[in-house]
């Protein structure tokens, strides 16, 4: 079976994630293949990381050492063991199906 991982890039997007991340988590849970969700935090100065730990404890958080913008995807893709990876911005919603 193929496993997948959804990487969501974030920088100071707590409010956006509150609106959009539930749909991504729901879609990952409805997948017929195992599908993890990981938020890549690019050194947010808001309470994004604390929010994720409380509201989405099943979502992994990858903390970047510095804000490298979209290049953060390269770092996490290198170490992912998933067969398929999806790169999303934090302002996207997913359909459950």
C-alpha cells in the first residue's frame, strides 16, 4: 500500500490554519491509503505552534531553524519516508473525497 504525507507550509498563519487545516486533516483521514499531515513552521512569531499542539495534536510539526520560505519543502521532502508527498500552503482547503 502506498503511504502519503501532506506538508503544509506556515508562517504566522494561525488564523488561516484554524479555518483551513481541519479540511486537510479530514481529507487525510478519509484517504484509502495512510496519509500523515505535517505543518512546516517557518519561524512563526505568532502562536501558530502552540495552537497546533493544542488544537491538532495528531498533526506533526516540523520547526525550521530559519525562515527559508518555499525551500522548506526541500528539507522535509528529503527526510520523508512517504511514497507520495503533497506540498500545500496554509491557506488551502481540501475536499474530503
